[in-house]
C-alpha cells in the first residue's frame, strides 16, 4: 500500500474531540462522520482536503476517548495516512483495527511544512517528502500489526481466521 | 525477575502456550467482561455482523449500557439505543441497562458486582480503566475490538510496561482523591503514562475508600495509561461482599517486579486543584485561579458521580444558595446512588440550594446534552476532560476540579475554594 498527498499539519495532543466532536456521535454513518473530520480543530479540513492527503501531527495524536468514530472519520474522508511523533494507545489500536495506516516518525513531523507533498510506502516503511526531496524510515510495525494492516483490519483478519478454523474460543474460560 | 500486578493478571488470561511474559509482547487474552455503550455499541454490532458469527461467545459476559446520550436526546440517539436493545434481546444479553436501570457505566458495573479483582475487562469506552480500582486489569478499546471480543471472547493486547506512583503524607482538609489524580496528571503530563499501566500505591491510597480509588483509576487514561490499578485489600473485599458471590484470586506485585519508573508524591503539599482549559495537565491550585467567573457547574460523571461525592456536595450546599449567575447541574451516577442520595436528604439539599438534579447520564461531560455550553461560557466540572469544545461550543471553557471546589464555585459564581463559602 502506498499513497501520495499534501500534508495537513497539527500540533501535540490532538484529541478525539478535535478529530470528531461528540455532538456528531449520535451517528455511526462513516460518510456523515467524515464530513465533520477534524472539525474541532480545523473547520477547513473536511472541505479542503483531497483524497490521499496526509495528516501530520506531534505527540500523542488521538488522545482522549475510545471512539472509533475518530479513525473512521479520517479513513472515510480519504486520508492516505496519519504520521505523528506518537499516538495515544486506543487511537493506535483502533486505527490498525479498521485498517487506517498510521506511521510514527519524529523527523518527518519536524521537517514537514503544511502543504508539502508526501509519499509513503507501507511495505517498506519509507516516507518521502517530495517537496523537500528527503526520505525517512518510519518506526516499523511488529509482524502481527503488519498482518492486520495487510488484511485491511481486525474484522478481515478475524474472518480469515474463522475460515481457517483458527479462531480461539475463550467461551470455556 | 518478578512481575507487576498487570503482568500477573495478563499472564493468567493468556490464550495458548507462552512460557513467560514481558512488556512489549503482543499477546492474545481471554476476557472476563466486555463493555460497550450507546455510542460505541452500534459500530461494534455492525462490525460483529460482518464476521459471520451468529451468537456471541457468552451472553453473561457482555454488558451494554445506554448512558451517553440517554435518556435519548434526539432521534438519532434513539436509533442508536434501539440498535443496542434489539441486539441485546436477540443475543439474550442479561446485562443490558436501559433508562430506569442504567447508570453511568463505570459507576454501575462495580455497583452491580460485575467486576472482581484479577478480572480482565475490555470496554469500548476509554474510562474502562476505572475498574483498576478493584485490582482488575481493565482497559479501553474500540468498537471493532468489542465486535471480535463478542465473537471469540478474546482480545489482542500489548503487554504494557508498568509505572508505580507512590502517595505518602497527610491529606489537607477538602483535598480529595480527584485532587491527587489531577496533581499527578499535572506532574507527569497527558502522555506521562502512555502505553503503560499505572500502579497506585502507598499508605495514602491504602486509606482511600472505593469511591476515592475509582476516581483515581478513572483518570489514568488522562495520563495516557492503558490501565491504572490498585491492589485489592480489605476495603475492596468489604465493597464486593455486598455485591457478588463470585470468588476471585488475589494477585500482588512481586517485590522485585520491574517498573519503568517510580514517582513519589507527598500529598501534604497538594491543595484542591483545578485543571484549566484546554488540557487536563494544565493544573494549578484552585486558590491561585484568580477571578474566573463561571456560568455552569456540573457535579457527577464516571469520575465523581458516586454517593460519597454527593455527600461532600451536600455538605457544601447545605444552608447555602447557588449563585444567581450559575446553572448548577448535579447528576447521580446510578439509580442506586440517586436513591441513596434521596433517602439521605442530599437531593432536597441540592434543590433547595437552587441546583438541578438529573437522572443518570454522561450527558454534559462530552457536550452531549443536559448542560451544553454556549460560546464564551465557562464551566467548573467534576468530569475528566477539558479539551476544546468538550462540553459544547469550541469557544467555551471547562475547568476540571473535585467536588468541594465545584460546589464552592457554584455558590461563589467564580472558581473558589470551599473555605471561602463555608466560613
């Protein structure tokens, strides 16, 4: 999986209320959620972004609530990937579980300016800033997480396990 | 090398063979309880249906609570709750709590005796970490995790590093466990415990009531933690004795357990705290708040909606009036809390003081309903997050505090410490 897009840059501790304000959580429709993506911090984003664009942010991206609506809104809006210095843990697992590509890299975040064109390749973990002609290696994923992303998320991964008769049942615990 | 409390609980729940367990390991665990609410369950139910599995793994181990936008605030919310109740009926889920039985989930589940020490709980709500107060490993996950968990009874987890926070000293008057956790978040920051499990230890926390422990474990997530645990002791056992017949193992951290860091806090230096907008780590002493006029006070939530909290609020409000410029909204965390508060006369005290009392709901904490803020308005709230726009308009402000400061501020019309209004 690879993609190219413009960078939308934000600071540290972008919280889930910024990504998708709670007033929109009375819907779980991905298209509806996507139309309010990042509205708590940037009213221009949902209107101005183009498919494949990349969110670049500082530390602890996605902190706060467990709402899966947050990565869902970003994915459905067509964001190619989110690159941050670090991610809050529930957002991190939610993103992988729904197949939203997220990458950790401190130098990319520090050296990217809003509007720069970035390209990433999930298979190699390379991120290239095409505007500044620089390449970076993102923090690599453990094999299990690579597999999750390759399958497109936890549901697809689990369906495959079920089909192969490999789903453990903990019902007897 | 010994193991921390978290590592011992995780090791007891691991699926399949694994000789030893270290921080950083990715493991699959069997869970004792899975939780979702009216916001997160509808997505979980949709994703569950994509798995092609007909029945959930165990109808007694899935809990569904309609608490966020319930009683239904609008048609869309009503539809979300309907998706949940239809699923609960179809799957014979007995722990489905709708209006009339529901409470705020993290007040309700412990009260119902659904969590015991040593349990592994996953919930599609970030404040699931509240149950760490009981010595359980409880952590917030997403809706898709709940979907797969409902099918298999399993979840994937990364074994967290553990950090230890030791509380010593004598708590000052009007200082509550909320002040201890706000102070802690101010000290370590909103990502100070990111990906880690906190163990709250020391003589001060040993002396806390269960309500006090729930408040602290609840806000572990506000420091980025995966879980926040207390060891179970006589206080835990006394709390559970009236609520469950389940037997449970008692795990203790080994003396040579490895912690990624240890923080020591002298509680004698802590005054009642306030977290200023727009991040919970922006903490200072309420006394140093300056002249911050307020429009609303909320007392309640999964953080501070228990009987003990309402008891403190009643002590402050008794014989006093809510300031004419302030809307004070008090929300008991469950039907049981509400009824007990009623019997003890707290509700009458609140209404006489000029406060509104609501049926249990998360409502205003996340700007859902029952107290949404207009542009430019300020609230002092006993809830857990003060992100921009959290309680309403992006240009509103939320100041987090414990119950004594919230109640005193409601009376003073500005951020105040209890001594200013109780003299």
